[in-house]
């Protein structure tokens, strides 16, 4: 866990999953989602989808847009990166919440100014 995450999260030793309609979804916060062992462990435990909740500036988003589709494709797992908008800590968050399918193809994205909701059909791998 990154030091700036410690005031908001409690460190644990187990992977947390959401189970929705027989789909096992691994969840991660910003720093751990960038540790490939976290993703690999989640996949070994049966994850079919990976959600990373992040707080990233525009510079961080540029890096995320290289990283998340790459791991989605390499590990054949759909990835959702959920980013905030507005002022966060000491920077402006860049939004652009995005979903990549298991081929690393961008399937949907929000903008950098408005709150919103992306709905992704995990069976059909399409936006609804």
C-alpha cells in the first residue's frame, strides 16, 4: 500500500472479490493495481474481471492508458479503471474512468469533467 493510501485504507492479507451473477470480480486500489503480482494472484484465485479504483492526475492517466490495456490483453482479463474528478490531495484528478476488454480494447470511457456511470456486460463484453 502506498503511504498516501494508508489514512483511507486498511492493509490486508487476502484478495477481496465481488461476486455478481457468477462473475468473480477482483478489486484493487491504486498502488496495488500497479503491482503485477496482485493481478496474478487474483487470477490464480479465479478472478474473471479486475477493477482498479485510482486517484490519478492527467500525467498518471497517460501512464494508466498504457498499463491497463496491456495487462488486460496479456492476462486475458477485462479491466475497469475508476478514477475520480476534481481536486484530490494536492492535484487535480483527471477522471476518464475506462473499461478495457480481455483483448485490451477500450470499450467505454467517461470524460474528465463529469461524474458518470459505465455499464459493462461481462457476458457479452459490451457496453449497455
